C-alpha cells in the first residue's frame, strides 16, 4: 500500500465517521427516537465496553482461564465489587489497578 493509498483510506474513514455522527446533529428535533429504542440504547455503552474488555479478562497468557491465577480477572472482579459498593468510577479504576499491580508483584 502506497503513502497515497494510506492517506486516502485515512481521509475516507474520517469523512465517514464525521458524516455518520453529524447526521444526528443536523437532523435535530425533526427526528425522534421511539421510547423503546431509547431505553435499549441506555445500556448499549456498558454492553459495548463489556464486549471489548471481557475477552481480555478471561484470557491469561493466551489461553481461556477462569482461575485464581488469572490476575486480570481477579482485578476486574475487585474493581467491579468496588464500583457496586461505592459507585465511584475513578475509585474503581484505582482499586482494579492496585489489585492487579499487587498480584503481579506477588506472583
């Protein structure tokens, strides 16, 4: 792939991204989303985040592992418990990273 083709691909992806996001802003109040879809979209970011992060939590050294030797899984569980108890996002990140770092140093 040449430099020109690379730049054409980057610019093309940028145009598609901007257009797809700006379309909703340009439509404004003229387009309304039904209540049922709005309720479903309320949980979409959490589902997307889980789809991205969960596979990383469930693998350890390239293999699917549900055991106490999986430091990432234990840290993820600790972070989730912390968040459910306190509802503090930054604290959840700190707690998860602290548990992960401690497990890495001890292991």
